[in-house]
């Protein structure tokens, strides 16, 4: 789960970012509050074992911008 995502990030920008910098994905899901506003968090499931750890090392405590 990535929690420092900018509120303008969308599924497609996150898919592109992680597929090009980490590896193939199974699924990306954005998290929303009860009003439908982004919580600034997403669940990213990678196709290959070990890619989650690679993404954590590369993006931990970094803001992921949606632009």
C-alpha cells in the first residue's frame, strides 16, 4: 500500500509509473473516503515476487505525483 500519493494521481498514472520503474502489475486500487474523495493511498499488487520490496525501497516516504 502506498500512502504518500498526491490526490491528483489516478489509476492510469500509477500503473504507468510502477510498470515502467518496478515491474508488471496485477492490480492497482485507489482508496476513497465516504464522500468519494481520494485518501491519497493506493494498493498496488505486483505480478512478480520481490517487486513489492523493490517498490518499497524506491518509493517509501516519497510523494507520488499524478501529473
